[in-house]
C-alpha cells in the first residue's frame, strides 16, 4: 500500500473568521452554518477545519458546521487496518486523525464538518456521538426513512430486510470525530446520491459481513437534491444543538 499523505501544515481562510476581544461573546452566538459550493480539496479542508477548531478553543471564533463535497477519495481513521484498503490505486488515500476505519468521500455525499465547543455542552463524548446519530436520524425522518443505531456498528443504518428474506442492513451515513481540548472536528457524511460502486475499493468502516452494505437517499428511491438534504440537516441540527446563523464558509489556501 502506498504511503498515506497527511494534511498540509498551514492554511489561511477568510472570510467568516474574525477574532473578538470578549470570549463570552462567542459562547452566546448561534452556531455558524456554512455551505461550500463546488468540491473542496481534502487536505486543504482538513487544515482549515483544524485551524478553526484551534480558534474556537482560544475563544477567537464561534462554533461552526461546514457542509461540503470532496472529489472521490478514501480516508483512513485512527483504527484503519491496511487490509481493508482493497484497491489502493483507485482513488487518493488520506490518513486522518478522526476515529474509525476506512471510509469514502465523493460527489453526491454531503460531508458536514462539525466544530462545536463541548466545554459549553457538557464535556460528554458519548452523548455527543449519540446526538450526532440522532441528528442524522431526524434528518432521514424528514424523508420518511427510518434510520437506526446498531450496537458495535457506528453510523446510521437502514433495515432493508424483505419479508421472508435474509437479513440486510445498509449504512446511509458515517460518523467520525475527533476531540481536541473538548473542541470537535471532522463529523458526518450523509449519502445523498454518491456512486455507491466507489465504496468497493475499501471495507467500509471495517465491516465485511455481506449482510451489511451501503445505501443512499436516491438508492432508496427518493430523488432528493443536495439542497433539500441541506435544509433537512439544518432543521434537524437546530432541534438538537440549537439555533444556527448563516456564515461564509472557510476558504482554504491553495496548497503548494
């Protein structure tokens, strides 16, 4: 397997980032909600996300949810096993600091990077993950899809077992986060209309059991647009985490 490149060590992003003198001011702000148009390069996005998380920790920026898409790629979380990368040359592979194993990002998948201050939200990592799961479940409910948790299988699943048939469950959304000084980064990935064949290059999240696959909103027969998914995500987020406010997305610097 080829070496896995990491994110660049520097970045800049403007607008949407302005230091303030009174740190209490940031604690009172609604969560920033930013949506990038087009596809954002993964290394630059990670660098911008980490810079924002550091600024939140210093009290120089408010919380942010950043919605975006990437070109096709695989990421290796901190628990990734080399043998789960089945097609190393198919797409770029990036080692990442989030929890979890291998996952796929690509067009038609809504990635939401979640930078929240858990110092103000109870300092409870397990509750935070459950809240992220509930966010996805409530989003799916807007489209009359029953998303479910599964013990030992992180993410949100859809039961597709037919009456009298064998068990089948498909993952529709992945979760992978990291906490640093109680500030979250990385986040969730909801399959709206990605090319599901791209998942074949990895063992998604290390789950090789043939009963468990991947699906998307469109694969389930729902012609949902990315804009419709974004609206449902925003409404569900506010029901769990509180009010949001529109913010310009980070603008990662060009990498050398």
